[in-house]
């Protein structure tokens, strides 16, 4: 099952590509659990994360991913593995 991803200030081509790969993309008005929150550190700071208080499951947590200087494949790998680097 593909994941639900909250986004803020990320390029439209990344959003569109993730949708094409089967991810559900939501914004800060979404009222449900998300697996990850994507942001672009070139366009701001993490201070906007309080907008996502309603979507963060404190038992499982939402993985926060900075998309800056990352390819779509790198972003998807981070989301899938919940890790910025390979474990192996």
C-alpha cells in the first residue's frame, strides 16, 4: 500500500511524480494520518510543521524529508525506508 504524504512548498514536479507513482499527496488542511511530511529547506524552515499537528500520529510518527537537492528516486527511497542513508 502506498503512503500518504503531506507537502509544503515543494516543487510541483515532485508532487506530480509522487502522485503518478501512487502516493496520496495532501496539504496542511488534511485531517488524517500521514506517513511522511516533505518540505524544501530552500523555501523556508521547519516552523510550518505546527500546521501538521493534526496529521502526526504520535505512536508511529511521520518521517520528515527535506527534498532539497534530491532526485525523485532518492525521495521515494527515503520515504520507503524511513532513512536518509542505506542501512547496508
